[in-house]
């Protein structure tokens, strides 16, 4: 664990930065989130969950990203399937391996033997003010809360990439991370923890286009080239599936930035429920915008806007630091 000033490759982490566990399913934008978290937080560990691709691949991708970045951060494998439903992956965006695009080196690192859920529980209980930052399905976080409900009051917060107020990306109403395991999301959203939600309406505000990616490639170091190889593949996958024009919404780094750079966001406290049964709406984050609920019933801080120019500058300086 990183609890004092520590050198991570060319990056120095200082003890007054937020402490966090990044729970992810890499995935291109998860890998970018690891890059941001490694520089701007005390990252205590990376926990992998099945989601964008299967658990063996998400664990491999977390390890290979940490290896390329030169991070001395432990990686833990967690849940390989949702609590109830059968797993369904997102190869149509991220490729068969989850990190389509770059030519990856041979993996020389291995995951820790401890299960991700046990690591989360142990760390939160023994380390004050830890943020959990899940950027994939919420299965690991839900299992930790089920096994140790006391951690809901011990975490600094749970900053989630998932859901949305107005639209989905897997179905008309559901975003992938929540749709993949809505029962897990329901556990987390009802836990009483300090929950931040970065939904699609927020994350699409931080979208990179071809010129942005070209500018980042010009940084020229190994990490910037790795990142832009991923982003070129990822943006073309979005063109093929959704928009017809290459673009790369950076969903997952937004969740990290709400913890490390909260001043770049505006937030609104609202009540959010997870739809578990609807034929067309399973996995929907049902956001109450009526203004009729008492403030005490609001269970989520929704990130509503991001300063996208500041976020892009932060990403640029992050890649330059490697």
C-alpha cells in the first residue's frame, strides 16, 4: 500500500492526496483512469472485476497497464460474474482483449493472491478516509458491502462511473456498468455511503476527438503512445457503433477526477433508484428530478457538469509526467 510519499515511475505521490482503491474492468477508459489516479492520488490498490471483458482479461489488462506505467501498486482479482444475471461483455467497443489497439508487451507481473473483496474490506476498515472508485460493474463493491456493511460508514465515499440521467448506451435507458449488474448497483445505491455518480450525461461532456488524440500523441513518451493507440481504436469503435465520427468519451477518468479535482465539477444531490424488473428499463438509474422529496431522502451526489477544457489539460499534464 502507498501511505507515504512514494515514487511511481517518474511520479511522486504525496500523503495529502486522496487515498483510493480503483475498482475497474479495463477497458480503454479504465486504463486512462489508472493513469490519472496513479499521478493524482494515493492509489492503495487496483481491483479487477468482470465487465467489459471477462475477469481473466480485465485482471491482465490492469496488470499490463500498471506494468507499462511502472506502478508499484498491487492488483487484485475479484468477481467474475454479476450477482444474479449471466455476464455480458462489451467487446464491440473494447475489442476481444479489452485493450484493442496497442501492441502490448509480455506480462511480467502477477495479481495478488488475496481476493479483491477481502482487500477492499480490510483496507477500508484499517485505513481512514479511503475512496472507492468503481469504473466497472459494481459487483466487487456490492459484495464488500454485503459481507461488511460497516464499511459504508467508514469510506470517504464511493465515486461511480455508471448510469445516467437521460439516456443509456447499451439500451435506450441503461448504461453498461449498471446494466451489467443492476442488483449490485442497487446494493451500493441503498448502502447509505457517500455516493457520487458520474453518468453518461456527464461523461460525454469529456469527449476527445481526432485532433485531441493527435495532440496527446505528440507528447511522445511511452505512456502517451500507449494511451493514444488505445484512444484511436476506442474512438473508431464509437464511430462504428454509435456516431459515425471518431470520438472517445472518457467516462472512467471522470470518476477519478471527482475525487482528485472536485472543483472541476458541479454536483446535485438527488434520489436515485435502480430499476431491476422493467422489460425495457432494467439497469436504468431512475433519477428523481421532481423536487418533491425531502433532502434527507437524496442518496446520490450526481456530477452534472465538468470543465472539459480543464480535464483535457489535466490529462495532458498527466501523460507528460510519465
